[in-house]
């Protein structure tokens, strides 16, 4: 059955479909109460912000803006504290500044934050020393410690997650409004531990050139540059836990549409993009801009049908396709999927997630990613889109403003042996601040060469 057969969409319509990756709760009444409580709480974002983001994404689709989407693989409740959040904001700001200066087009900043608490897992259970327990599915569901108590899916965590999301966005909004993100004062965002001297110097040159350009313009015109002292940030997360998403879905009478007000831009992960599945059914009914991860296992027909179901009116900015093939498979699959979408006559925003197709396990059993593979996948993405007359309008990166050692390579040449030093992620390995900034500089360099 096609997802569009039933047009009487409701936030609960997905419940008759098969929902992958949902936790099993042992107390239905408790769950129902938590979802009802969540549905009564005020929204985290509002519809006009969502519409604004959609119009920015429409510009990115035309090549007039560039989407920088990034943040933790999984936020944790413990990381909902000022230092971690300020650092996330800083590294995204720094990267966006580097991209802005090179690309000469607006950079749309979308964090993987304020709701990135639910994770898909490859197995429902985890076994250690002969004991099997439910897998850790993110702080919205259960806790990572390996005990029956910690791994029990607890409905109260839905409320705790919503509260953390609201606290996170509240702090980010306050920082941004308070001038933290003022392009006149990029020194505020200095992360301090950029040790690689050439990288630091290159970054400082960019910062100065932007400061000089702003000063020049402002002294010439006698006016402050419009948005320069107030950059925008938007929130996004994987729309995985459908009861959480459903509870924050509201009908906005003025717009005559349903919105998911838990975030600006939810996306469908690779494991939940089935055409007849619950996630696609839920996502087709909300008016937010939505993303879908695209992997090698997705056929042309599947992709074409997704585009038709998720964006039947070909609305600009509505649909972002986030390809994540990995460096080994991108050349085989990206041209195919670009052509498949082209044949639908629809336009989408293409972005590249160079992280999730490049995860590997070291001989010591540690999950990592190599900087060179991440960069190479990005290079190939830019090249293939350009050769096919398509536009790569953004990147999707797992990163942290902290000085972790989770991905190898980069300017400081981290090796497998360094991974044990500061590996903090419970799930996927993230670029650290220095690697993230280096990536932005390399993208910036390539984009200069190709124009
Ligand atoms: C993620 O973005 O953290 C993720 C799980 O990605 P994917 O769905 O592409 O595997
Ligand atoms: Co991840």
C-alpha cells in the first residue's frame, strides 16, 4: 500500500503501520500518561521559525545558501550543561564563518541538538558474559549502564528529554540573542585548545578578513550590517521515537497545517525509511522541512517513491536528502540516486553526511572514523554533483566542540593508539573541534578552487 492512500492524516496515523526501532515499555498506562503530559506542554519551537528555515533551505537548494548541520551523534542528559553547549555553538559558529568567507553565501546553521536523544540500534539486545539486556537506545529511552534497571525503557525519560531539549534551546537562544554570535566579535568563540599552529593562523586570518570587511562596509555606509550581530541557529534531531514526535505535533490554524514543534527539522534515519513504515507515514503529514538519510541499500524506485510521498507538491526546501554512502561506495551510488531523483522532476536539497558510511572498528575493538575518508567522501560528493549539474547544498557532520579523540587523522595526526585518551561518545565517534574546523577549511578551499 502506498503511504498516500489514506489522506486523512493525523499525528497518530502512523500507529497502524510497522514502527521500527521503538522501545518496548512494560507499563502501558505509565507510557500513556507520559505521552499525554508531553502533549500538554508548550512547544519547543514555533511554526514561523520552521517556515523561515524552510525558505533558507529552498535557497540552499538553488545554490544560494549552504547548510551546515552538525552536533553530537547522541546528546546525553549529562551533557546538558553550559560548557558543553557553549562549545557546540562555538565550533559550529567557527565552521560557519570559514564556509561563509569562502563560499560567499549565507550559511544555515542547524544543530543536532535540543532533542537528539533517541538512537537506532542494530540489535534489540546486548549480551555481555552470557547476560542479555535491552540495548541502550538513547537517554530518551533508557540508560547506558549494563543493568536490568538501567536498561528498562522508562516513560518518564520522555519528559526528562523534552525538558532537557527546552533547557538546551533556551540557553542557545539566550547566547545568540546576547551577542555571543556577533560576527564583529569572533574572539568570543575561541576554543582555546587549537594546537595546530598553521590551522590556528589560517583561522585567525579568516576571522580578521571578515572583521575588516564588516568594518569597511559599516564605515562606508554608516550602518551596522543587518544580521551580522545576530546569527541564527536552528535545531534538528532524528525523528525516531514516534510517540515523542507525535506528542509535540500541533495543528496551527493560521497555517492550516500540522507541525512537529519539538524541533525545526526532524530527519528520518537510514533504518526507518521503509515506504510502508510508520516513520514515513508520520513524516508525510507534518509541514516541517524534513531530511531523509540515503544509503547504498536504497533502490531508485524506493527513493523516487519517498520523494513523491514526502513532497507531493514539490515544495522548495521541504525535502533534504542526506546521502551517507561511505567513501568506498559513493562513486557507485551517488550518480545513480541523483539521476533517479532527476527523473521524478522534483527538486530536493542534497547534502552529504560523510560520517556514517565511514565507521570502522580498530583491532582493539574501538569504533572510529578516519579523517581522510571523511574528507575524501566530501570531495567526491562535490565533484560528482558538479559533474552531473547538480548542487551539493550542505554537509551533515558529527562533531563536538570538546577536545576528544574519537576519529583518527587530521592535522594533529591522531592514531588508533590516541583513541583511548579521550573517547567519550557512547555511540558514534565525533570530529573534535580542531578536526571539525580543519574540515571546514578544506571544504572552503575546495569550493574556492571550483568557482
Ligand atoms: C545518525 O545520524 O546518528 C545515524 C544513526 O545515522 P544513519 O541513520 O544515517 O545511520
Ligand atoms: Co551517529
